[in-house]
């Protein structure tokens, strides 16, 4: 049986204070990550989301480096919006009456 006490200490970046603003810490870590991607990793992997009116930047982690959207959800939302726009553009003006149903032989 081993006796003794162990203390767990949080690892902090050099120069950080324990009472520092959490938002400032997040900004600093994010800036450091971005600097790493630009300088050390492949800066070609930085991209901007292809969704209209959406200016989110992302790091492309796909194998071939051809990612166009920041997330799968964003890509799906854009595809749905484009589909609905096509349907609306091809819709004919209606007269307000329903079209007769096709008789399929069942009653």
C-alpha cells in the first residue's frame, strides 16, 4: 500500500495568471492555434464557408482538401435553400383550384 498525497495542478501557458479573464484566455488560445495553422501547418487549408451571406472561416481537415462548407449541417442547409429556390422558380401560377386526382382504379 502506497501512502502519501498527490496534488493535481492545472497546466497553464507561460505568463498566464490564475485570475485572468476566461474570454481573454480563449482568445489567446484561438490566436495561437490560428498562428500555428498559418505558419507551421498548411495555410492552404484555411477556407471560408461557401454558404451565401455566411462569412465563417474554417480549417479544412478533409483528406483531399476540397471542403467548401464549415460543417455538414451548413452544407445541408444550403442545399435545402437552393432546392426550395429552384422549386419556387419553376412553380406555375395557380388558379386557386385543385387539380383533379388521377383515377388509379381503387375506390
